[in-house]
C-alpha cells in the first residue's frame, strides 16, 4: 500500500478511537463537571442546607438537579425562589463557584438569576 495512504489511515483510525472514547465518557465523570458548571451558571446565589431542609424542599415538589447525583457522595441540588431560600433557617451562603465549600456540601439550594422584565 502507498505510504501516504497508510499514514492517512492511521490518522483516521486514531481520530475514530478518540471520538468513540469521548462519546462513551459523556455520561460518566468526564461530563459531570461540565454539567455541574452549567447548573452553577444559572445560579445567582448558593446555600448549604441540612438534609432535613433538603428533604422538605423535595417533599414540596422541587426537583433535584441531575448533575448532583453524578458525584460521590451524591449531592442534592435544588433551585428555589429567593423568598423560599430566605425562609430556610439553617441556610449558609457559599460562593457560586467550584470551590471547596460548595464541593464538600451534600445539600445545596440555588437561587436563579431574576428573569428579565418584558419591558427591557
């Protein structure tokens, strides 16, 4: 076979192997950090709460974010309104970033950014 064609074939096989590995990893650890960052990008405020407060929020019908379940130990991450967050007595504010305080928390509530007004 032509050496140029052999080289191109090796390069193609290499790209296919890398791409297939990437696709397999999307639902595993490789995509978990991206999904957590995506959830945090929508949050204006973050609070660490107790497991009782998190259970109460889930009982009220708030849905947990799936990104939190991908970590060990799993994290319960819930979006709530600013008013609801203010009514949680043991909520401790933490910076909205991938920092130590946020990463060690098992139960987080996030307050989304305010929706823009229709006049704007």
